[in-house]
């Protein structure tokens, strides 16, 4: 009897998930019992940012926990703060929690007002709503200017209150297709999070929301995992969960016939469709290293070329074969012709790779390199 009830409930849950128009965050919050990062990937207007905003505001209203909201650039962050954070918190969420918000610098405050009589010198009396209480609800930052925040964000006494948590959202953490590459997103993200939490390891919830899957982002490469199917993926060693949201029938119906659907029906920003090119991935047995390719001094940016054309991440192989230094000042002989040759071999698809993540990481390192040449 119990098994029949269980199966019936699962069928109902699956149908609800299939036809629900918006992403539901609640089933995924339990992952924070062990995880720090919850990464949400899905088509535009799926409800990722809305659901996270609603959760963070609920935490503030009902538990007094402020949150941090991060965007890529200062311009994007400033847009969120305009008109008293009009774009940060949706109007219906404001109405739901009866929020009255004002901003000061990068801070967003929830305020209470009272009707007061203002006595003017000419003897007239004016009734005016005056702010009598303000409480910090959110801080809005960007990644591109993390260096300006160094030493000014961390509050060493914040977690002295056992009820407090670090609630952090990084919205649209991936560059849009064609967006100018002006800084290292991963480096900036790590430094900005370090500015906020320092060595804190617990009582942290970091939400990361992204739209497009056309290219592997810098952030996903850092987690060493790129989802190739829809679903929920648990990365225990990274204390992370990636939710690759499958478009529901209700979502597809709502998006059908929109401008994006008419003009760019196959763009992953709107469909979240996954088209993964595996043509350069090989599983053949590796015989011997023939070259090392170094992008920086850090070993996690080194690659080993096996059998002249198969690239794998460096795994402490003996350095007894030639090295191509992709930048000067790496304590290796820098030869521009070798760098150009490596780029040409990649562009002509002459290299194979042991797995998809290695291919994407190598590609990202080349993308960082090319603007500086």
C-alpha cells in the first residue's frame, strides 16, 4: 500500500515539474547541508533569479539575514541600484513582503516611515513621511572592481550571531556571446568572495545563475565539470551542486512565438538546448608525452601533449620533453613562433583531447592569451 502511495506521489511530482512554468528553488535548498555552491543553469526567463531573490528576501524579512548580490561589471551593478533598487527586487516580491527600499552607495536598506508634522519658520505645518528606521537588507557589488573592495567588506563580528549566514548571489556569471573580455572572471570572483567571507567555511550559501551553455564558462571550468545533459549534479569535492534546468512544456509554450523564438530559435540563451561537440575527444591509449604547454606558472594551467597531438591536463609527468611557454616570464624559453604554432594547431583542429573539460579549459586559456598578443 505504501509503495503505491509513493509511486502515485512521484507521478504527481513529475507532472508538476513537467508543466510548472517557473523554476522551483525549494527542492534544492537541502543541498546546502553539505554544499556551499548551488549553480543554476537555464534558459532566460526560467525564473532562476526570481526564485533566488525571493528566498534571500524571505531570509531577510523572517530571519534578519542580509544578503550580497554580485554582477560582473560596475555598470550592471549600478543598474540594479537605480531608483531605489528597482531592478534588484521584483515589484511583486516587494508587495509580498511589504518592502520599502532605499539605497545609499552600494547598500540597499529596508526602511520604515512615519507621518510627521514639519513646522516651518513661516508658521506653516507640513505633514511628511519620514524615515524612522533603516535596516541593511543587501549589498550590491561587481567583480570587475574587486580590488577596490579589498579590506572593506569583511565583518569579523558578523558570524558571532549564530543566526547569521552569508547569503550570496552571483547573477549572470557567464559572459554573453560577443561580450568583450576585459578581465579574468574566475580570478575576480575568487578575490571578491575572499573579500566578503575570508576563511569562513560554514554557514554560507552561494547561488550562481547563468543563462547560456553555448560555451563553457570560466566558472564551470573551475569546477571541472560541464553538464552535458539536463539534471542535478553533485560535485562533492567542490562542495557544489549544478542544476541544469530542462525547459518544461509550460516554459516552451510561453516562449513559443516570442521575438527570440522567431529570430533566434536555436540560441541556447533562450532554449538551454545542449549541443556538445565531441569530435575532438579521444579515448585512445596514451603512449608517451612529447611536449608540455604552460600558460602560467601555476600547474593547473599546464597541459601535456601526448603522442604529438593528444592534450591532457598535466599530471606531474617528468619534465624531460620540450616546453612551450605561452607567455614570457615563466622561467622557460619564450618563442613566439611556438606560441603561434600552438594556436594554429588548435584553430585547425589538429589537437585531440582526453575529455571535454580539458578541451574547454585549454580553449579558455587561449582566449585569455589572444587579446594580450
